């Protein structure tokens, strides 16, 4: 969770270092690692980081949401929306606007569900 705080503070290198340490130690499930790692990768903004983040976020959408932070159907919906928004940001930074638009539209469509 320290990596998430570092992401929010713009300390992306530190966040990635902490996520790598957690991965190496096996301290977190992949579903817990992906959100912190991808946020740092997207915000750091290097093209290779953006491509990796998009791939990881695509994987994340196929996995159950992290049970450590997501509770109930509403939490699952918000997790899916935030995953789509972050992937769209990655596409946008790579100037792959069709992918970004598609993810933003999908996220907006989820917001209108009852």
C-alpha cells in the first residue's frame, strides 16, 4: 500500500521499487500488484512502460478484483471502471486514440448501469 501512496505523490520510481520488492517476496497477489504497478508505469509515461501497463491492465480485467481492497458488487464495478480509465490513459499517452476512446466509452457505459 505504500506504493499506492507513492504513486499519488508522484514518486513513481519508489512505487515501482516497492512493487518489485513485494513481487519478489511473494507478499501480494497479482491482482493486488497490478493497480499500483500500472499506475506508476502510466504516470511515468515512458512508451515501454505504457505498453507494459496496457498489457497488465488487460490481464487485470480478466482476473477477479483484489479482495484486499474491493468489497461487493459496487466495489467490483468501481475497480473495473478505474482499470478501464487507467488503460485509456495509457492508450492516450501512446497516441492510440481509438483504444482510449473505446475504454472511456466502456467505462461510461458501466456508469449508467442500474
